[in-house]
């Protein structure tokens, strides 16, 4: 079975779902490389820099590792390069160009508040319409905002999925039980409250 057909795609922004096992294997095959010689396969250096800032603001370092600690942008670049179809790559690239033109590296918080914070109802309605469109059906007919909204959504979705599937988070910060015991359907909620399982 080919990886592309087994895993499909990664982000809701590109209108897809992915198996937990498939994403875990892709992430584990892309361990954080602390060397400075790494070169993005899909993004250019400028886009990579912007993505690092955005993912760090979405998933900052607290008592748990943040996006940069886990090398999430490298994982995301790998996902786009290996799993996205060409039309999806083209759409993401156009969206990144628009994102870059609106992003001010000196004031990234303003960008995050503007596009990842609460937005006017009219913008949310327009965004939802764009996200409902499939890239395969609508490519070439949509506005620049279509690419922009899909890319914004894809970045957030990929970052969050990659974060929770990362071995460090799954095994060291969540309850990890790869071989669960028997199923008990009728147990008090208090017995399981507070447990966040990675599997």
C-alpha cells in the first residue's frame, strides 16, 4: 500500500483527514535536527522563517516544549513536500506569498490577533465558504483569499496535529498506553478525569 493513499493528506485546510499511525510514522521519520545545515524541501528560507514565528506563537514553550523545541516547521515542510498533491502545493505556495506580504516580522502579534484571533462575522462567513471548497474542484476559479484562508487553516491544523503526534509530547507529556487493557464501558467519569491519552 502506498504511503500517499494510506495517509492521504494532513490538514483540514486542504480538506482531509489522516490516520494517527500514519502521521506518527511520518513525524518519527523527521526527528528534530539541531544542525544549521537543514534546507527546507518545499518552503523557501523566508517562508520557513515566517512559519517558525507563527508556530511558536500558536504553540509557545511553557512547562511543555513549544513548536521550535520540537522542530515542527521541519515536520510540516516534510508533510507538504511528501503528501500534498501538486495542486495543493501550488495553492499553499500562493497562500504563503499572500501571508508573507501581510506579515510584519517586527509585530507578529498583530498578525496573529488579526487572523487567528476573533474576526468579524462577515470574514468568518467568507472564510468558511472558502474552506468548504475542495482544492481539486475549485483551483483556478478562486480568489487570492481562497489560497490565503486555506493556507492559514493548514498551518494551524498541521502544527496542532504534528504537536500532539510528536513522540516527545505523546510519550512524555500525555498518558501513553500503546497496549490498552480491557474495555470498561461503565466506570465513573471521576476515575478517568484529568487523563489525556495520546493513543
